[in-house]
């Protein structure tokens, strides 16, 4: 969810890929529910977001959309209380994470790690790239949900 705001405000990159991630999560949830109705429980606890999605005429909304709607209510307040977009944009290596993580140099990573000790930048880049890949490569959506919601390669 933060990636959408960061793409729009910090890196001026294309946030469409992140909307595809949300849509893919919603579609995966629907596919899992078709396989086993127990997957519907993923929508528990999102009542306010369900109402908001209906008000906005968002069709086929699932937990991806619900999580986005919740975060979009919470995140702007947090950003303002933490000093605004300048701090939000500088606190995370959005350029490395969103634009071209594979082109990030060792020097850029090292500089970030020196200024942000304790953050494993390589692991963070890997997780973000994997999540983004779920929106861009949708084969996983209709696969069996028997072993879990996320693809087995997602760790």
C-alpha cells in the first residue's frame, strides 16, 4: 500500500503495477473461495472497507482492495505526523525498491545501509520485487489453493 503512495510521490514511477498486485490478490482470493468456501474467511475483519468499496462502486473487491482502503485512511495521517512526504520519501529506499531494484549498485545499497543500520536492503528488495511480480505475472492466481494462498515460491 505504501508502494502506491511512494510511486506517486517519491519516485514518480508507475503505480499501475501496484494496483495490479491488489487486483491479483483479490482475484486469487476469489479463485480460492471457488475451490473451498473456507477461504472466504480472509474477508473477515474488513467490514468498514467492504462498505467503502461498495460506496466507491469497486467490483470484485477482496482483501487486497480492503487492505489498500484501510491503509489509505491510515497512511496519510501517519505521513503528516511523521513530518510529511519529504520524511516519508527519504526514510525508505523507494527508488531502489520501486524503479529498478536490479539496477541498484552495490555503492547505493552500502550508502543506504550505513544511514539505516539494521535494515537488510537485499532482503527488502527481494520481497518487494516478489510482491510486484505477483501483479505482473498472474499465472499463480488460478492455481490450487490447497497448500496455501501465496505461491509456494513466495517466501
